[in-house]
């Protein structure tokens, strides 16, 4: 390999592993066999970026995104056990700046990147007690923006795991340290306080305070002119809880509601009908998006609004998580949202009207400890 020869030509020591990140145990074991340990993990495996309209996205692209997220999880999990035992570990996840605001025609890619942001911050909070520091770097795409070269990004990434750095970074960091310095890693050590200065130090961590303040806000005046008459709404995971509340509320506003649930959508549908509303139910998984949309159209003739509400919880410390826990969470939250939205999209385009609301948890903002699985999907 070119990279291997280049490193050796400069006097470096290198071992090559060609396993997929999904073979995480073997990846980490290769490093341990060669170097008798592992201390730093750079999660830089890149997914080939697909550009195109959301309507043209494919199952293969979806599988690529899900494998990329799962591969990052499995490799980090394998290394995490070693890091906890030795009381030292550094993880740097590398993604793209597209995570900040999203880019048209890259819906799946941006979904993967956005997931890595919250996942990384949650890992950072959990690992800090064990001297495992986790950071996320979002370099600019130099091919499209003419921004920093890969070599410059490499210097920054090399500075983050230095032993002198004893704190994981915040969400938004700024500094007047020039990124193109020949030895950025040394500059990071010398000006670490400036690098670690959060631009919004009190931001999302106080989001729950806003909820408490909201409880004291005076009620809104009711505007009887608001009506969803003639609109058809599909709500996933609507058999209980928030999904049930969404379904009932849209029905009260005049919408025809398709109640989706994996167990019992009928009780909510009957409740809507008992108050004079229009409703039907479908028993299916959230990831059966094509079925959910088709049943909605068969029942009401069209679909206008999708509420992607279905979700499951799996709160565990990172070292106790398993692959069997990871898969269903991604299936419901990520695949379910994608497949339902994708199935409804062509109908929205043809009728020149459509609304999609993706719901998640407020814990995705402050990134609650032991919630890596959920944070990776929010």
C-alpha cells in the first residue's frame, strides 16, 4: 500500500489491517498484537458521498450509511474496553462540516454526519471519568471549498490526543490560532485555553431550564380558523404516548389520521372515530415505510403529512452496549424515518404539497450520559 510505504520511508512503524470496521475486534487485536497496546483511535473511515435528489436515493446508500455508523460504534466499543482497563484512551471521530447545516442532494450523508455529532459528545461525557477523551473534527471539503488540505486537518487531529490535553472539547470551539501552521499540534498545546473556549458555553445544557420556564408561560389564545380538513396525516408509533397525542390532536383539527403502531393502533383509531374524526390503523414496523404510506393512500386516497414519531429507548453504559442493542435502534429511528419519508416523497412532489416532521428527544441536545444509542439517531 502507498500509505504503508510512505510511512516506512520516513522511519515510521506501521501495520496494515484491511478488515471492515464491522470486524472491530480483529481491527483492535491487530494493533495490540503489533504494538502491545492501543491508546488512540482515529475513526476516519470515509463513506463514498452520493449526490442526488432524495427521491433517487437507494437502499444500497442507506445500507452504506447504517454500516458506516455501526462500524464506528463497533470499533470504538472494542477499543473502549482496552481504554477503560489501562485508564487512558483518546478517540477522534472525523466527519464533515456538512453536519452543521446540511447540504441539498446529500440527505443520507448529512444524516450520518449529524448523528456522529451527538454520539461523540455523549461518548465524551461518559469517557471523561475514565480518562477517555473523545472529540469530533469536521474538516472542510477541500475539493469543493478550496479550504484546508488533508495535511492541515491531520495536524489538528494529531494535536487533540496529546497527553497535555486533559479535557475533551466542547460542541462549538473557536480560536485565533491559524489552522495552516506547520505544527498545529504544538500550537494546540501552547494555546489550549483559547482552543477550548466554548463559543456558547451555556447553550444546550440548559435546555431543560427552558422547559420549566415554558410551564409558566400563559396559555395561547385558541384560533378556530386553524383547520386540517381535507388533509391526511400518517403518524408512526401512534399507539401510545406522544404519538397518540399527535394523532388525536390532528384529528381534532379535522385531519384524516392513519395510526401506525407495532401492536395496537386500533384503540387510538376508535377513540378518534368516537369524537367524530376520521381514522384508520395499520399494524407494522416503522421501517415498513412503503407499506405504511400505501395503506394510508388506500384508506384516504392521498397522503399530505408524515409525522415520524416512532422510537425506542436503550439506555446503557457504553461498555455494556451490544450489537444486538444497536441494530433495532438504528432500524426504528434512522431506517424508519428514511423509508417512510422516501415512500411519501413522490406523492408530495406530484401534488406539489407535503409536510414531514421528524420528532426526537430533547436529550439529543445536551447528550445525556449512557444514551449513545439514542443520540446516534437524533
